[in-house]
C-alpha cells in the first residue's frame, strides 16, 4: 500500500506540473514588458511623491529589464517609492504585494489573481542581493529601512548631475510554491530635508580676530568675514542668512560702527560706518550669527540648535596720526654764569595724543658753533650745559629745538639769559714811573706831570660794581734839560 501510494503521488505531481506550465507561460508572455508604478500610500511619502512628479520625468527612469540576469520568461515589474532622508530604522516604505495589487493596471490581469492567491498559499519575497539600506519581510513583503539614510552621505555616489535627490535600486524576487513568478525592480528616491544647520568651518579660529589700523579704516572701508557652510543638498535648504549680535562684554557699541553686507558675489563683508580711532576705542567685540531661514518655520526647532555664533574680536592698531606740540613757542631760561658744567637747566616737554608714542628732542641744524659747544639737548628733552659760561664774554644764547615722534615734528625757540656773578677781582694800576722823550729836543721841553695816581680796575660789568680811579697830586716839577757838548 505504501509503495502504491507513493507512486500515485508522483503521478499526480507530474500531471500538475504539466498542467501548470502552459499557465505560467501564458502569464509570462502576457506580462513580460509590463511596467507598473506604485506609490506608497503612507502619508509621509505621498507629499514627497508629488514633489518628485514635478521634476523632469526623465530623471526618474526605471532600470532596463534586460539588465537583470534572469530568464526572459520571468515577468518583471517596476515599483517606485520616495522617502525623505533621516527616517528612523524600520520605517515602512511600502508593502510590495499590496502595492502591486492596488495598481489599477494589474487588476484585470491574471497576475492580480495570482497575487491574491499567494496570500493563502506558500509565497515569500527575497532581495536578489543584500542591501545596506533596506530590509524586506519575506512573508509579508513589507519593505522597511534598515538604517537611517542621510542624503548628504549618499549623494556623492547616488545623486545624478544637477539633481538634488538620490536614487537607490533593489530587486525583489517573488516566489510562490518555490517557483519564481515575478521580479520587481524597486526604485527608491531619497529626498532632501533641511536638517543641517549652517556652521562656520572648523578651520576658522574662535574667536575670529581682526587687526585693523586706524586712519586706514575709515567710513565706507570694508573687511571680509568668513562664510558658513550648509551641507544640505537642496539649494533651497542650503540658504544661509547672517546677522550681527551684540557681545555682553562689549562697551564700544560695535553695532553702531560696523554694518554687515552680503555682496552680489556672495562675499560677506563688514562695512565701517565710523572711522576707527585708537585713541577713542581700542577694541570691538560682537557675534556673527548664521542660520537657515527655513528650519525655523518648517520644523520649529530650538533656535540654539540651528544657529552658529562666531565671536568676532577687532583690535584697533595705533598709527602715528597726530603731531607732537609744544605748550609754548618760546622758552625763556635764566641761569647764572657760574653754573657747573653738565648741569641740567631745563626739561622740554612736548605732547602727543598718540598712545605709546615716543618723542625725541634735538637741537635744530644751523645753530652757531659757540652755542652747540656750550649747550646740548638730550633725546629725552634735557637741556645740558657742556662748557663753562662767562657773562662777560656772552650773556644771551638763542636756538631752535625739535620734538619728533618719528613721523611728525614740532619746533620751539629757547632763549637762555646768563646772569652776572661778582667773580672778577679788582686790579691796582700805578702811575708810570718812567717818562720818555725823544733826542734832540730843545731845552725847557715839557715832558709831563709827575702825579701820584692809583687806578682800581674791576672787569665785572654789573651796575653795583664800577671801576674806581684814585688820584693824588704830589707836586709839579718842570724839568730843564741842558745838553753839554764837549769839543775834542
């Protein structure tokens, strides 16, 4: 009985196989070139598909069926889905069996009945090749995400030129009673979300420091600032807006001095609204803020998560732009003639509003040599006596001095008056004791008076000391000279 039973079962199976072959051949011939577009009925993907349909239809062409290395008698169909990036793991993309059945073009075919029957019979669905991104349930045909898909990561490989979405293709084999009845080419389009906040590049130093020279940076002058980067693929999502925010530690009212401008060439520049002046304000602090204009409205995210703030520190560099000045045009100095050599008789002081400026002093060229020998101007402004002074020789010295900050200079006049000191002893001069006469003068020739005279001479010329002459007549004597001639 057992052998008869087995033999009968083999016969039945063989007959069944020969009966089904024409049936499958008929289906194969009927559906070979059929192409079906089924869209996911999930609400998240419906909106996305309408967005995709608005693109050039040529950008979403399905793969050629001949690319699949399978028997040409196996029918092949195309399904298209669209999802946004960053969907969670196990996100439902579609159910292949249901999506094929719900497609109007297939309802009037034998494939529709076969798929309906496959729900009750032994059917399963398998990926032709393993996928890193998608998973399919072999019994329910549910297609889900295997990982979080990031479009910015996919695009270098899967985005076509001048497109802003990625296309991924997988092949699903449908088996019924261990027979391959259909191959489905599934095209999954991943579209962009505005999910990347703009950020300033890591190569930009924080805080970002600028050193600007006063005088050079005046109203209307500008300086370029670094731009942020938004990695979103869709240009609409990659747009960046900028603004300036005040710094809590800034006391310079920086936002009144600087204005932010995005130029037509997309460069980001900081335009001066006031002249920079080191003597007035030495530094500025504020923030350059970048953000996406659409992330706030579309997703209602925490504003701190969609902005990047770059601290800007501007240091104003001092430039020698102010001339030194003397407080007066003429400096009058009085000193006594007996002042010691190397004495400092005056300290010149010029002013320069440039912070940290250094002023050096010197005697102008063209001063007479006698003055330069007597006086010397040190670089720090000290007026020094170099040689012994003498009122009786010269009592007034006048010369010009220069104060220089390295670029500008100022001139002033110094007048030095020497005061007399009683430093010369008197001289006593007696009346000459010898009188002279030429030879051959006649007798009774008057030679002179013999007087007793004392002269007191003092070289000091001050008004309280004068020369004094004391005279005392002793007697008058007439001298008669007789010449005696001796003859030989």
